[in-house]
C-alpha cells in the first residue's frame, strides 16, 4: 500500500503508523463519514497459491473480523469494517492516539511502570478480558504491543482474532524443529507451547506475563534464544516479582503469580476473579485510595476514579420497558393449569421455598463414550419453579431499610455493580391492592404458561410483570425478584443462557443483600446461576458455585433435606461435565441412596439421580452396569409416569446405547425400532428425539452389516434433520457422517470422501480448526484418502 491509496473507494491512506510481521497500519480518512480511522493492511496473499487454501483463508478472515467487530467494550479496540483490496486483506479500526505498553516500557527503561499504573492497567485489561471471554472470544496473543494506552488513561486491547489468522497464514508463526508454533515466546502459555487446547485461561497466563514485565521491567523468563524462553514457561517457576522490586504490594505479587500457574486449572477461573486481589493491592499503594486521581489520566487532565470500572465495561442489567396498563393473558390459556410437572433438569430450585416437593429437571448430556452416531445432543425435559408472592402492599426497602448493605457478589461471578442505597431510598408511591392483585394473577398465569411448555409466552409475561413490579414496589422487593427469577427461568428453558445468567446474578445479589446469603431464596438463585454457568460450558465456575451452595445448604438445612440432595445431585452432574466421571459416579450413587431413603425408591428425584449414575457408569466404560441401571429406571418410570412419558423413553434410549456398546446390536435395533414408533406417536415423526431414535436404528443396521439399509436410513434421517434442525446443526452433521460411513462400507469411497470433506469444512468453519470434532472429521477424511491410495493427500489431512 502507498500513501493516498483509496481502498474500496472509501478509505484514503494518509500516513504510515507502524509496520510488523502481519503487515502495516495506516492512519486513514473515511471519506464517507469524514472521520479518521486506522487501517491494518495484512501482507498480500501469495500469488499462485493453492486456491482452496486461499478460499479457506479469506473465509476465516471474514469470520475472525466479524467476531472482532461484534465486540463492544471500552477496553477493546472497535473494528468498523473489513474486506479485501487488490489481494490484500484489511481491517478498519478506531484510531487510537497514545502508545502501546511496549513503547511505554521502552521509554521508561530501565525503570518499570509506577505501581499504581500497573494496577490501573491490570484492572482495565482484566475487565476487557472478562467481557471478551464471556463472549467466547480468546485473544491468543496478548502482549504489551497489543495493549494501547490512550491520552486519557484508557487501556484498550487490540488485534482480537489476528493471532489465529496469523498462525493460519504463516506470516509470524514459524515452526521449530519439534513442531512448536512460535508466536511471541515471552508471553506464551505452557499449553500454547505444548500445542494443547487453548482457552481463556491462556489469555490469563499471558496477562500475568505482561503484568510481571510492567511491574519489574523484565519478562518472567529471559534467555539467549526463543527455545530457552519457552522451556522456562513450561518447566521453571518464575522468580517472585518482589524479589526484583521489593516495594510491590504483596496482593499484586499474589495476583501475578496466580496468573502464571503452569496448570490452567490452578489459575484464576476468570478475569473477574482478579478484582479482589487488585483492590487489595490498590489499598496498599500510597495514593491508591478510591478518591484519588489516576496516575495515567491525571497527566492528561482527565479525572478518573481509581478502582471504579469504566461505565461501559460493566455489563448493564437490561430493564424491560414499562408496559402501560395490564398485559393480558392469552385468551386460550385455561382458567386452571396443571400442577408443574416433575421434569428432569436438576438445575431448578423453587424461587422462594425450601421444601421437599420435587420440581427438578435434569438435562442428560451425551455420554462421551457413546459412538458419534448414537448420542449427539441432550435428552431434556422442562419444568418451572414457582415464584414467591409476599402479599405485601407497599414498596420493599429490605430488612435494613434504606441503609442496607450493598448487594453481595455471587461466588464464581463478578455480579452486577453494587446498587446504591439511594436507589432504595427513592420509595415509589404505595401501589393499590387492585394493582398488586392483577400483578399476582399475571405472575400466576406466567407460571401456568411455563407448566404447559409455552416458554416464549411465559417469558414475555414474567418480563412485563417484573417491570411493573419494579416500578410499583421497587427493585429489591421480594415480588419483583420473584418475577425476575421466573424471567431467568424462562430464558434458561429457551436456551438463552447468557440472558438468564444476568437475571439470576442480579436476583442472587439482591436477595443476598436483603435476606442474607444463606437464605433459601438466595441459595435457590445462586444454584440457578450455577446451572446456567454449566449450560454455558463454564463448568469450573459452576462447580465452585455448586460447592459453595451445597456447604450452605448442609449448614442451614441438614445433609438429608431434599434441596440439599438436589444440590449434591447438581454437583455430581457437573463433575461428569468436568471430565471427572469416577468422582461423578461416587457422588451420584451416594445421592441416589440418600434420596431412596428420604423420598423413596420410586420418587422421580431418586430416579433422576439413578439415571445420572447410569450416565457416569457409561463414561467409565462399565456398560453392563449402566444397562442394568437404565433398564431399572425405565421400568420404574413406566410404572409411575407411563410407558410413553418422555422421561421413560429417555431411559429406554440410553438402554439402547448400552446394548450397542455391549455388542448386542440386534437387541438395540429392536429397541430403537419400538422407541422410534413411541416417539413418533407421542411427539411427532419430525421431533428431534424421534429422529435420534431413528438414527440409532440406522447405526445398528450398520453394526449388523446391513449397509444398504443403513445408508437409506441415514439419508432419510439426514434429510429430516436438515429440514428440522438446519444444515449445520451438530445432529445433522452426525447424520452426514453416518451416510459417509455407510458409503465407505459399501466401497463407494469417492462419494464418502465428498461427504467427509463437507462435514470437516463445516465443523472447521463453525467450531474452528482445533476443535476435537473438526480434527476427528479431518481424520475421517484422511482415512478415506488412504482407501483411495491418495497417500500424500492423506498425510496432509493427518497433519
């Protein structure tokens, strides 16, 4: 690129800001909007390169750029646009006036940054990482050069998505003799060095490296070459920062060394968890009080309160707009609704009670040991939880009145910002009894819609009632919180887990502040928070929160209380998702015995836990015992719920999985045939669970060597899943793979290769190239190429 170049008729390059391994950064003018921007121009794509690779590269660039553009946070550089111009990929970003941390370190050599500035950077970068990680985005190349400090003291992270793109293009990643990807060795995590799976904890390690260097003016590991630095990250404990700089606050050193733990599991579970340590470090720093002016912002004439997260960095709680008048209940809703059914997802607890009544729901996740063709997504039911109606006629100010303590953050969550007591002093006028009665009626109608499984409608009713109650009674009133709890419950049932997490976190914080952290209602909200964290795949955070709630329940209710047992069940369920099937089995078996003793052997809650015992046994490869457990659960559920109840059918499905694993495909085939008929009769032929049973039928046709029939069955299920679930749904891709398996067994390898390649390409685009599912698909593709004696291509696919 050259000065005055006009990109896509819109962005005019003015002057070169910087140049690096990926390309150049230009100051530019957006001619359409008349604003200054920064344009990062990646190095030109190699001419004559492999067209398929270039096509994948361009698609990956677009995907990474879209991800970066979706990030909206004060601590993340804004991406405005992206595209390709004359063979060069480019990103258009906000123009930042300031210096990156690498430049600041260089300018201050040999001295490190002032302690208060290190803390300020740490707080802002941690807030930005907490946001991006919550969006499922990992940076992968956090280093001083990728963190910019602007003139007003704002710290921004740059180049999200660029690190992975750089690795794929090969601009900056070089391979050592042992095949290790070389990025920026001074800031690479041990798992990056080992080529293992990288998640958000790798960014936390890199942040520890950055903070170590800011605090001491030297990286944690130095050496004469890149390899010695990598070996240091992998094998050597870093020198304590205070050994290099004694005046550093002890809490700051503790934060840095915690981030630098070799084992990702030993690091903080999230960037949010750094806040207490950084607050303690600030408190121990001269001039670091909360009324102070930041060292960074003051020099530029901008005043910022130390310790206060930037307003835009806090996740706002979305309040629904006030709905004038009364939101009517749908006319077709019956005057009375059936009692809330016992469903099977133990993430649910009563919103305001601590009784032994069972309202549990279990979501049985697929057993990792099951063949890919049989068990691909969750067997789940649905349930609701009753909300608390206090029947109070006035606004709620909490037991401590206007001066009540600030809300307490939920363990495992940063929680919303502390709610000022001023908000609770602004007491609204006392609402009329008529209004309260109408709101209570609408709340009950929302519960009824949930019992009928009409969660979209239930969510709308609860959201509107929560808004009206907040206006009439105040945000901390028990009835308001009960409606917010039910709003979160409906969101969870709709699969909108991030929104549900926001609602539950707020309810838990408010209830903790007004009722106490160990009140049954508070514990219910905290337990739901843990459940949603698990649904978001944040199993470690969920585990820590479940453990805290369980300890509180055992203290306040006793070890055999039904709600305590429910929490212990949840903990067992989550242990399995953490990859600890042996621990999960032991705890689940213990809970099953306790529930049988307290509630009875045939109680739905007891059977839920026995179902989980079967799942854990399968994960441990103990298929005969798992089969025996599932058959017993299916029989007892058939007696109490009926043979065609979805929960009875779920246990029968798992029995089929076990039969297949035990080498008894003929029995599995008959079971799946009967199950598919029952599912179709109860839920319809195109229901996902019916299609799962039909898929299992096809898998076992193949196991019996009946491959023409297996191919026909797989194609029919695949077509139905594409229509019902979408072409890129995980279950649809599993069906495509089963088609390819059948084609291969029939010797039709060319056709099989096309299907395997399609599945691999979709998984790579959706899940990323390093995802285990993508790698398994590439392995399938390589195997197919080997069968076609295309060994060179097969070797490439294996790589």
